[in-house]
């Protein structure tokens, strides 16, 4: 179950098996709490957290006259997302034909808002999309990037987005740890040409998942045992080095197999260090029941801007109205 929907399921926790609290000390505290019901039942074992970085194409940066070394690239936007957009404008000025700076507005937005102290919800489950200045600030930043023609106008996980990797249609992507496997799957021809730089601002989170056990299953006890085994420290460590999913168990972050792990697909980038550093800097953000639906609504609003169907202001007003309907 994706983290964007765990709070929604938390509200109907009676439909899930209580997994107990004996593993609480293993987990990042915010990750453990996110799947706890109000009456103290645990409905999900965390599999992974997103962490955040920027994955980028070294060869495209070189062709556009930008530095390609990961430390130099990280330095381009170390102070924040405004500098990332500034780098994008420099890229676009000399961009190889048929390429944009980033994949699409919706994906970029998820990374930007993921760094805010408060996102779509107050902790009393009040939706604050229309009143939280951080939500609007992130919207304006991404909309400005779209208007500067930095976006490839692709929707994350769509067939067109997958094809965008294969055809090399964009030079950067907001990159939680789990994104590495998607890039490897879709951009096989560009092994070694991708690299990983630090995310603007240094920390943040986008995504992560849980394993849950519905109450109505025929083999509930066996399912609980399987969920516990699949999310045990040994498996979380192995899955990171094979599939790129960053563990939810912070004691693993300083283990040599994690901390020293480098990925040849990404030009031997020290992805273990990059993603665990980002996770350590993460300030947890409260996730309410309709977080996943709100993400989709905001993405759709930015797509309207990308397609020229509405101005940024028009689409923002419709997006806030659409989110308000989710409250009912």
C-alpha cells in the first residue's frame, strides 16, 4: 500500500489485522506512526521510504554546457529549488534537440511539496491545500518552470513517460530511491550515462509503501508471518542493493552494505550515502486520509497548464475547487 493512501486505510483500521507493536523500536518513528490507528493498532509494516535525490543524464548535461560531475551538479542547486530552475534555464538554452530539463510537473511537484513542514493536511485531518502557503509556493515554482519550457510534459508512470526514458527526452528527474529501478527498467540503453546528485535543499521524501493484512483473509496468521519476514532488516537491506528501495529501518543506514553501496548503472554513484543522507535530513510531514487523491488532483491541474488548456492561476483555482470536493 502506497504511503499516499495509508492514512485513508488507517481510518478503516478495523478491516485490517493488528500487527502489534513489538517492532516499533526498529522503525523510523514517523514511518511507524503513519500506519497506526487512533486506538493504537498497527495496520502496516513499512517496506521502504522514498528519500530524495535528483537523477540526471551526464551526457545531456555535457552537451548543454553544464557540469556533469555529481558534486558540481549538486552544487548547482544546493541552496534550493530556485537554483534548480535556474540550472534548467541554462540547460534549455543549449539543450540537445528533443530534450527537456525534467519529465513533468506532477512528479516535480511531489518532490518540492515533500520538503515542506506541512503539506496538504493539518494534524486534525483538515485539508489545507487552499490555505497553506507552502502548497501554493510549490505550485507557483513548478508552474513557472513549465512556462519556461523546462518540462517534457509527461505524466509519471504513463506509457509516454516510460517511452521518455527510452528516447532520452529529459535530462533530470526528481528521484526518490525507488525511482532508480524504474529508470533502469525503462532506460537500459543509457546505463552509465545516468548519475545521482543531491536534491535541492538536501532532504525530503516522496513515496514509500507498507504491507498490510486484511482481516478477511483465509490465512491471516501465515500472512502476518510473511509480512514480518519480507520487512525484516535482512530483507530490507537486500532489497535496497538489488531493487533500490531505501529501508524504513534506520539502524541499517550505517551498515557497510548500505552506506558503501554504489550503483554501476548510475556511473557508480554512492547511492547508499546519497539516499541515507537525504533520509536522515527528512522532517516528517503529516499525511491525511486523501493525500494520494490530492496528489493526483494537483498533478492533473499542472497537466492542464502544460497542455496550455489553462493559465496557472485558472488551473490553481480549479484545483482548489476540485480538492474541496474531496472533503465531502
